[in-house]
C-alpha cells in the first residue's frame, strides 16, 4: 500500500525538529493551504481529485482533476488507526486533548 498511497504522517512527525521534508521543500502551513483553496475557487477538492472510481467510491461527484494533481482516496482504516494510536499515547502519558 505504501507504494500506491505514500505515507500518512501524524502531527508528531510533521513537528519533529529533524524535519520531515527534503531539502528545499517544506510542510505547507495553514496559510499556504488557504491560499491554494482561494486560488482554486469553488470546489477545490474536486479540482484536485482523481477522476473515476479506482480509489474513490462510485459517487465520486465533482472530481475533475483540473490541474493533474490526481488526489486519491485513502482507506479510512489508516486514518482511524492513526487517531487511535494518538489517543492511546495521550492516555499512556496522562495527556489530554484540548
């Protein structure tokens, strides 16, 4: 799955002082993402999504991949497992979400 979807990083990996991105690159900020959304205009997600149903459910409505980004759907289990792992770590260290 890694070869097809890449890696899914949590905040701890992104915020690591060793860095997550390669030289000359950086993790986009919220401002960067807001700028991208403004540039794309209405339905920014659809303009970046892969067309078809190979990685999306049959009702992949609004997907045009207008810019060739080919955003693909990730299995929800990966995301849920990441959230669960984070909650377990918070519990182990006696921390709480604010």
